[in-house]
C-alpha cells in the first residue's frame, strides 16, 4: 500500500482528521448531557443520539462509557487549572494577589460553564477509577496553590500537600453554597475569602 493510499482523504479530510472530529463531538455531547441531566444521563445511546453517530464510532474512540466520562473530567480540570494559573501569572509578584486572581478565575470559569460545577460535585461511585482521577486532578490544583504560596518548595511534604487538597475541597464547598445563594457576592469577593482561608491554612506550614 502506498503512502497516498494510507492517508487518502474523503471530503477533503483524512481518516485521522475525521476520527479526531468525532472524538471532539462525542466528548462535547457527553459534557452537555452531564450538564443537563447529571452523570446518569451520560450513556452510549444518549451520546450517539446527540452526535448522530452510530455506536460503532463511539467504540472506535472509547472502550466503555467510563472512558468518556474520565476524558470529560480530565478536560474540565485542565481548563480550571489553565484558567487559574494564567490569571495568577499576570497578577503580579505577591503570593496573596496571585492566589486571589487564580481562585477568582477558577470561580468565574465555573460560572461561565455551569457544567463544570455539576461535574466536580457529581457522585462518582458508579465509575471505577473516576474518583481516583478526580483526586489526582485536585492534587494538581493543590500543587498549583502551594507553588504560588511557597514557590521555593519544589517537593512538598505529604502533610502540606494533604492540607492543600483539603483547602481545594473547602473552596469547592464554598462554590456550591455560593452558587445556590441568589444574593451571592461577586467571584472576586469569594476568591479573596478563599485565598484568606488557604493562606491561614497553608501559610504557616509552607
């Protein structure tokens, strides 16, 4: 088989390009279903119906629905972490200011996409490996907070990392209460409060 045959196009796109587009569509559909109906709504049938793809194309990308769910969670945390670090990076040199900017961006991203908080707070018991994935990604956010507060600590002690993860969990709970309050304060105000909590919790340990 020639190289041209291997990479032949259909409709101006290669097989790999079409596969990539289908994967993006499947992940987007799963995220929308999760936002609309919760985690139980994310099914192979539901995702295929929304994308108008057959299940053959689903299984071309994912071996099971749990793999799609893992991808959605991974994408959400990547977005949150990117928003948080980008905002902190341009906020100046003071750790308190950087962390406030980062956590505010974290909150604002959740408001911009209501699916984010629903994904973060869903019951993950029915999907093996998903709770561990979420903990792993929360650890990444926690390490980002530690790097802001104490940039000289390249390898934080387990107790310090645990405290940072605890702080991330507390911020998530604050977010839930905040979004449920019709008279809630601004994201910037809550970001400042969350920063004060993290600094009180982690500052003396860092």
